[in-house]
């Protein structure tokens, strides 16, 4: 991609008649009431509306976001997640329904899940079939668009699922459990077939949010110091983290647990680089950071606006976001750097 200019991140300006709400996809524990210091054991989307303004000066290099399409969710649709297929289609799901959107975010087809199957995550395969990841037990279910269950492969383990994401061709999961009397977390690739084929990538010492695209896997620690670790295939390649002066400016002390109410959302591949969002769950403050392929911070911006991104494209400069006015919207953006 080449070296990016250093500077801040630019979000589109809008006239008063055309201002829109952005949405944060934040993750809270749903197995018991959220509490400071609690582990993230399951994922729950929390959508927060906000007006995004704050233009930058012309002297600053910036990332421009250009809205390409949007999809307005049905009122009764309880959005649980979004994934981006290799061909650019977008899959959205609730606990009991999956909807396929084309590149223009027009609804192409929908499927009600079989009774007793709840989707924790879903992915569109190259052959057009759907894989659904469930939590209890951890299993990969293969379905057609008529809702017929073609197979179900269970991952035999006493560990429970912390987070799981579709890479475009297989699953990357973070599991947690007790082994030899001690808590352990394992980062795994799961590929379904006659039996689930498992590849262990690493042991992970902190709860993290996952993102995966092709053979690239990112794990963003939810707690300070909000380190992001990156694997390519089964090879660890780098770790990046927000600079301490930035965290200090927000009152975050690196290495001190959950750092109050600040958390990291999933860090996304941005070409060969990394986009990370830190969110203050008690206010509208969001810190957006971009790291280059060698781990240097090349752009950042603190916003009074809760926003988050849920997926990024492979080979395309595409970001998928979720936002909300009165109803949930899924939005497709093209991103690009603009010189000052």
C-alpha cells in the first residue's frame, strides 16, 4: 500500500438537513449484569445514535469515508452481527433469521433458522451455503437457503466460546476454560467437514475481540493496554498498541485492568494496516487509531461520537458499519486516504 501520510482521520461533513446518526457496536457481557472488571463471555450489540460532525483543517491528511449504500433493517429485526463475504455480499443475522444483502445492500434473500438453533455468528460460503456458529455446544451448522440443516459439527471441548468470527472460508474462535487447574484461553481456526478440523494458533492471556480476513487474524484486547496481536496463517507477525501518552490524555493507565469504562472494539484489517476503535461506554468519546504494516501509529482522532466498524473488505477499500436513527441501518463505505 505504501507509506501513509501521518495525520488525522476525516469523517464526512453533512449539511444540517443531511446529518445522519452513527452507531456504536459495543460488546457487553450478557450472562450476568455488566460489571467493572467482569470478563466478556458473550456478545451483545449495543447501538447508540449520534451526530458526527467536527470537520478538520485542509492542512491535515485524512481518511475519507464515502457512503456507497445503506440497508434499513426491519423494525422487528434484532441485529446480532454482520459479516462480509469474499464476493462483497453482506450477511446480517438476528438470533433466529439470516438475511443476505448484495453489494448495493439490497435484500436478496432471507432464511428463518430451524427451531432451537440460535446464530451467534454466520458466514456465506463460496458455494452459496450458510455456516452458522452456535455457542452451547460450540458447533458449526451448515444450512441451505430453504432452512434445511445439512450438517452439524460439534467442537468437543469443556471450554466455552468467548468470540467467533467468519474469515471468508473458515472460523476463528477464542475459547476459554480451565486446564490443569488454571484458566486458559486458546485462539483456534475451525474448518467444518465430516468432523471439525482444528488448528491452534496461540494461547492468549487476555480477553479479546476478533477480526479475520482470509489468513489474517487480529485479536484486540478489550482492556488496557488494548494491545492488538496479528497472525498470518499460523504465524504470529506483530503486536501494536496505542501509545501511552494518548492513553494518559484520556485518563487511562496502561496495564490497570479494564481502565474504567474504556474498551477496545474489534480491530479491523485496513489493507495491510489496522484500524482500531477505543470506546468510552459512559460517554460519546471514541478514539480512532490507524497503525501501518510495521506497527507505527500513522493516524488518530478523538471524537465526541460513538461509532464503530464491524467488517472490512479483502482486496477492496471497503468498511461496513452499523448505525441507528429510529431503526438499525447497515452501511457500506469506501475508504481512502486524502493528502492535505
